[in-house]
């Protein structure tokens, strides 16, 4: 019986991953060891990489058994060996802000077309491709922050990945997200025309609590809220907004989520959205184009995460300005100033891209170059996408570093990411849980 189940698992993984899969050499008991020999290894935390390292992985558990100096232990290993002796190995990358059910939404028309002309079923099929792309780019774990009108499809995608039905990263999902009436697309249609919305609309603390309960019951790991909208730059340069929820509503959402041991991610791009989110005790601030110094202090003191999503802001700015919202161009410069102030204030920063807000044909690893351009060191940017991101997800015991006891999520690149972080846009080896999903 056990044997049959074990084989089932291996067959599933092998088939879905495709011909690139390297199966473990098996001993008679079913357990085996896979060795990955790296020219250099960065473990996800240290200041520097270590040369010539061998990683031993126990299969079928897919966990790292040992990380050892390769020169010392050369020879004598029985099992499958993967030669990455000309590459730098790193922990599998983690993107803490994605939308696998979205295909880019520079303009309202792009967004409306997806919700009006594509069924949730079709969007889910496309999302399976996006999940596979994310994994092939090297993102072995993602936090997907709402389905943009595709209901609970993200919970099903996660289930299909976990069951070995389709390839994809480990996922934490937010399902439908929350906003108030009149604040979220689709908007601008005649009052007598019923249109879908990209979120679950709630008004008042009681409705908000009910929606949180509902979303958690259908598989939400995170509760996502949209805390502000309608951005404009004040004369003093501060990015102002219209806060969506009242503080009472926001507090009810966070209280209900925390009561059920779930965390809250807040889309907050400007002054009031960020401030109210912190007052209500959310766990992560998404985008944060403008954050007041006092709020940065609060974030640093309480350990609230900042997920800046820099690249997408630059990517959508021109198109949105041309569509009549020039504020998006100004927001890029304001964002850079905030990002630099956040680093100085000691705020915890995690890597997140808003992939799906731009087309999945673009590698989300582009974010690394933007973080470094705005003053972050390459090693800190890489930590943001590995050990720090794992901490944000509460998965630091499983992923985010390459060390004994962790899941064998490993990527590799040629070149030195410490001197040129953009080499992370060319990940050519990806292993998830000890199974190779990409090898060039
Ligand atoms: Zn987003």
C-alpha cells in the first residue's frame, strides 16, 4: 500500500514536470539521495557565496539532508548527481505579490476585457500557464494577492499544484480581496447594467467580518484589502488619496482575520491608506508609493512588512498617463524617495512584483534591478526574495534558505548576482522539493 502511494507520487511529479525531470536513484527501501554540486552557493542569508558546495537531498521527501564543502567530500557518493559546478546556486526565489489570474492591466480597457469577455474557467486555464512560467523563472513560492474577479480559482490552482496535477510554485492565496462599494473596477457602466467586480464589495464592519469568514472558509490564506484609491500629488509633494474603508471597517477585517489566525495584506499606495492600515494593524503594506516618516517608524517598530512592487509602477506609468492619469508618472519618483527612506528607517522589505499587473511573458525578476537602482545592495535585494520573503509568509522553517532540514527549492544562474543582480533574470536551473523543473 505505502509503496503504491509512493510510486503514485513519483509518477505524477515526473509526468507533469516533463522530460527535464531528473528522477532520484532509488534504494530498495524507496529512499534515495540526490546530490547537487554547485560552483558556488549563496544560502539566502550570508553576506557572500561559498565556493564549491555539495547539497545532499533526501528523496522522496525532497528535503536537504546536508550542505557540505564539495572538495572535502569528493567521491564516494552513491546516488544521482546534478552538476552545477559552473553556476551559482541560491534558494528558490519567492515573489510575495502576484496575480496568476491576471494578464496585465495598464488601462481600464485591458482590465474590463478580462472580466467581461473571459470566463473564470478560461482565465483559470491561462493561470495554469502563468503558474508554470513563475516556476520556470525560478519562483518556487509565491503569495498570490487576489484573483481579480475570478472567485476562488486561486485556491483550486494551489490544490492542483499540491496534488501534482499541474506544475507550479508553492502558493499562499488571498482569493477575492475586499473593497467598498464604488471603489473598485468594473466602474463607469450604467446603473442598470450589472457588471462583475474585481473584488468582494463590503460595507460596514459586520459585512466585512462575514466576508472574511467566507473567504477563509473557501481557502484564503491571506485577507487582501484595498485601503485607498484616487491618487493625487499635493503641493508639498505628498501623495494623497481617498481612503476606502472607514477605520471601523478596516479594524473589523483585521480583527476577524487575526482571530482566525490569518494575516492581512493591504494595498496602500498613499498617505491615508497606509496610515489607516497601520492603525488597523495590518501585516503587510503593498506598493506603498508614499509612506510618511512617522508611519515608516511605526512599521519598523512593529515589524510590518513593506512590499514595494517597484517595476510594475514604472511599467504601467506611461500607458496610464496617456489614458488620462498623469499622476502615475509622478508616483514613480515619489516611490523611489519612499523606498530609500524605508531602508534608512529600518523597515522590513520583502520582494514582490505584482506580476499579472504586467504580462506574465515578462520575468518578474526584473524587480531586482529596480531595487538595486534605488539604492539596495544586491545581497539585500536577494534576501528580500528568499529568507525575508519566507519570514513574511511564515514559511521560514521550510523555504527561503539552503540548509539542512529545509525543502530542496534551489535555483542556479551563471554569472555573479553579487556584482550584477540582473543575472537573476536568467535562471537556468530550477528545483522544487528535490525535483528538477528546469535545466538548460
Ligand atoms: Zn497587486
